[in-house]
């Protein structure tokens, strides 16, 4: 065994209920959290599921608010906060992906109401104290312990309806959290283990999900990976990849998970030489002696995922703007981020060329 390097690790108070039929435990989790009047939140597309969830809760569910939207627009946040006050809710149950959970977080911030999350995608917001709010086209994010859900129920049956194309990009979004956790400035041995296992689980499960979206075992393995990757996101500081995706999403309104999928191999290729330990861990997780960035680019191709920003609707002429926005505020990254390097990275990602350092 090698001597561990120095580190600081702050465990987050996360409670996770995972497994087939985990949803059956929701009422118990609500009781355990001491809640009696919850508001159920979802996006419009998850309304039917959220209604079924509310029906299970009987009088514990005092309202259903099916208006969650991507990136939590300020007016949508204000509307949910108003509704929570109106029905005198003492907590929220967020059913869905990062949009529903993000809405729960801003209600928690305003009134201190605990959130219980029932995730149906792999994006990982349920494992983080990170909140986001979009006002006048600018997305602000921050960390607050009140935004971390008090309990998370992972039931793979709830992901069966997630279209396979969305499952792939959502899974790649999760893998990106683990990749950047492995070279984070606040990395630690505990998070390294979770990151490697999370990548291993997801990279193995996603091809099975694509082969058969109703394969409950594959869905459960993907969700297990998503939990681990989400926990990595919640415990570390993200670098170039996440900053770049934030710029692309915030400035050009590109779709969240597909953008992560396209950018990840390129951002990793940029950092690989400066992050040898992460490369070794990813090689083990992906079962490859090739470089992990190329492996992930190949994997995305095999799974039918988008591999160019052009196909997501970005114009080549936007590259310079994104370089400027991404360089506007400094952040930690294993390799120095230069305008020239970023421009090359974005040109490759825009045109769909294989990643290069
Ligand atoms: P999402 O929540 O926006 O969901 C995408 C779409 O898929 C929605 O229309 C939703 O109704 C639908 N959907 C969700 N689950 C489904 C299912 N099981 N079957 C069928 N359809 C389903 O997508 P997302 O990628 O999970 O979340 C993206 C948002 O979350 C972004 O705003 C992003 O910034 C945020 N996010 C935040 C964090 C954080 O830590 N704060 C982490 C990850 C993502």
C-alpha cells in the first residue's frame, strides 16, 4: 500500500434508500424526517408519476406542483415558493431529474423546508448541496447545506421510462462528475474510490440499457453508478469540463446532458497529461489501456450519443464568445486553461473530431 497523500474530507449527511421497490419506503422516510405536509414537485412530463406518488402519501401530500423547468428560472422558483407557503407545506418531495430536484432546493433555501428526492435520471443533483437559479439569462449557483436532500430514494423501476437516448447522455453527465472529482483540488481517497466505482458501474450498464431499456438489472446498475458519481459532485470542486458546460448551457441554452456528453472526452483529453492518477483510475474503471478520453468518445459513438456541439445547435461563430465567458473567472484545473487551448478544444468538440490533447 502506498502512503495516502494529505487530504481533507467532509462527509455530507446523505441518506440513501436504494433498490427495487424503494419507492414503497417513501412514507416511512417522510415520517422519519418528521414531515406531515409535503408538496410534491415534478416537471410537466413527470406529472403522472408524481400524481401516483402523491396518491400513495394520502393526507401527507398537501399539493402537487408540476411546473419544474430546466435551470430553475427565477419566476418558476418564486411560484413554487409561493405555493409552498400557501399550502403550509413543511417539506417537499421532488420527483424527477435535476430540474425537479433543483426546484425543491430553492424552496428549501427560502423556507428551510427539507427535500426528499426521488430521482428518475442519472444527473446526480440529489446528492449535492449545490443550488442554481436563472435570472435574466444568467445562472447563479451556490452551495448551501439546506439544499442537500435529507433522504434520496433510488428505485430503478422509475427510470424504465427514461428514453435510452436520454439515459445515455444523462449517464455520461454522471460520469463527468466522477472524472472531474478524480483530479479535483479537494480530491480524497474516499471520493477516489466512489468515482472509480461509479464510472465502472455506469460504463458497464449503459450499453445494456441501450440494448434493452426495460432491463431492470441494467437500470439498477446504472442508478447505483449515478448515485456514486453524484456523491462525487457533491463533495468536490469541479474544473474545466463543468465550467465549459456551464458556459455553453448558460450562454447558448444548449441542452444540459447532451452538452456534457459531447464536451467530456475533449475536456478530459485536455487535462490527461496533467492528471496521471486520474487517468490510471479511469483506465481501471473503463477496462482499457487506451487513453480514457478516446475510450469515452468511442463509447459515446457506440451508444449513439451526440458527439458534436454543431448537432446540438451551436454555431461555429459562437466559439470565441464561449472562450471569453469560460476564461472570465479563474478556477482550479490540473492544466492551465489558455484561450488558445480552449479554442482548439472547442473547435474539435464543435465539429465532432476525436479528442486530442
Ligand atoms: P431534467 O430533470 O430536466 O429532465 C429532462 C427531461 O426528462 C424532463 O422533461 C423530464 O420530465 C424527463 N424525464 C425525467 N425523468 C424521466 C423518466 N424517468 N422517464 C421519462 N422522462 C423523464 O434533466 P436532468 O439532466 O436530470 O437535469 C438537468 C438540470 O439539473 C439542469 O438544470 C442542471 O443544471 C441541473 N443539475 C444540477 C445539479 C446540482 O448539483 N445542482 C447536478 C446535475 C444537474
